[in-house]
């Protein structure tokens, strides 16, 4: 839980990081932080480039083991 908080709440905001809702994820987006379920299960590491399969996995996990509502994406 602490690692999730620290990663998701950087001390100084990074202007290249933007919050995106799960429903707005698109292939080609790159994660700016690791992605965890609320129970602490790590789904993806920082800098993961999302594709259709990864987005489908996030959506599937979110149904049973909710992930944080906001996913942090590195802006291009």
C-alpha cells in the first residue's frame, strides 16, 4: 500500500504525467506509474506500453479486483 501511494503521489508533480480513467485507456499509452489493484496485486510495471491485451486485462481485473480509478499515463 505504501509503495502504491508513493508512486501514485509524487512529491513534485511531473507535467508529463496525466491522469486517465480506465474507460479512456488506449493502445500506445505508456504507464507513468505501476498499476495495482486495491488489494495490492501488481498488474503492470512503470513504463509499460499498453496494447489491446493489456487494456483488456486491466478491465477484467477491475471487475473482480478493482484497480485505482485513475491510471497515470506518461504524456507524449
